[in-house]
């Protein structure tokens, strides 16, 4: 039993009907589809059956059965129609993005493919599902989107959990991603071996890092700046953060751990450190995150698209 699609795909003056795989009929205009897609342009240019000679008609209009379900069909048709008749749909979940990307490729909808790529590079989507984004982009041979998604995967542990789209990539693709992740971890670890990036930034403005206050009692001197012991709570923050960065080498991780340290210092009762810890640690976390991201930016993602090796980044 067929049902009629909602507006604007129920127009009485439409000249063709697209029937979805789940039986929803979309009354559309050939002109809009022809302008949006070379595939439809070529199809409609073929000789059409005379009115009344084709069994698959409804109300005198030819009916084209489609493989896509009604939700996917509705979304991609809205992209085809002028914005005054149908606003571009919002693509904020990967299931929709994957489906529309497939349709865009199938029907040669280049403009729609570009819009889907923009959705795939949406930070909101990437932050939530970077591995799935990587798999979809890699499978579609979208170079920029693949690289962007790979960078977002650094916010997650090296060994990923199973995800639905893992079958869309090859073992070589996954190996390339894991190798990239590991090399980024090594690059970030180098920041803990040389703290010149800290001393160069702060110069003489160093009192909050090596202050002679109650916090310096019983310090073990694990990290030295300007040949002086750093404050114990800052040393602890650095040790804990570098440990986390071994598995998630991303500047975003650095900034997410700052609030815990600020609260710890305030609860410690040192008036000297508590007075400026929020401003100082927020500024320092910006520096730290920048240095982490600079370290990983030098690492290239190797993807085995063809032989010989192709390098992106």
C-alpha cells in the first residue's frame, strides 16, 4: 500500500513520481532533478513510454521505483529542490550522512556530495564519533575528511572498540590509523623531555611555577624549570597529563583536565597559589594544548590507497 510524501513532494502539478523502497510516493518535477543530477538528466533524455502504455503509472504520471527508503529519498530530494521550496536538511548523525553520501555518489549529485562532506567534517559529529567518521570518509576516498577524522581519533584510546563501520575499511587502513596514533603519542612524549617551551614562553614571569610558598615543602624536584623545583601540584598535573597523553595525544585532552587541578589547589589551602591558579592554569593549558597539537601536526597519516604508498597531511 503506497502513501503520499509530505510537502513539497505532493504537488498536484508534478510530472513524475518516485516511489521509495518502503512504498512512499514522491510527486516531483523532472526539471529540478535534471538540474541537480547528470544521472537524472540522462535518464529523462531517453525516449519515454507514451501516456497510458506504461503499466507503472499513477494518475497519468510515470512511477519510478527507487531502492532508497522514504527517509533517505526525502533528504536527498530536499537538497535537489530550490531552497525557496525545501530547506536543506540538517545532517547531524552518521547514519544519515552515510546514506546520503551513498545516494550522492550513485546519482552523480556533486553539489550534494560537497554538502555531505561538510557535514562529515562537522566538529559536533567528529567529537562524538571520530572513528566512524574516519571509516566513512576513508571508504568514500575523501582525503581531507579522512585526515580531519584521524586527528579527532587522537582524543580516544589507541586501541578502538568495535564500531559499525569498521567493515568499511581495510586492515591496511586500520593499521595506518593505529600507526599514526602511535607516532603522535611518541611526538607528544618528547615535550616531557625538554621544557624549553615553558621557559621560553614565561621568561621572567615564573613565580607561580617555582614560588617559594608552603606548597614547596617536601617537594621531590621531579621537574625543574630555570634550575629550580616546580610546585608539587603543577608537577603532579604534568605527570598525570603526560600519562593520559600516551593513549590520547590531543590538545583537547590537556584542557579537559585543568579544572581538576584548579580545585585541588584551592582545596589545598595555600593562599599564594590559590589566588592565581585559575588564570595561570587556563593560560598554561592553552600553551600546553598548542604545543601538543604542534607536535602531532608534524605526523603524517599514511593510507595505502594505491601502490606505492600515498601520504596525506
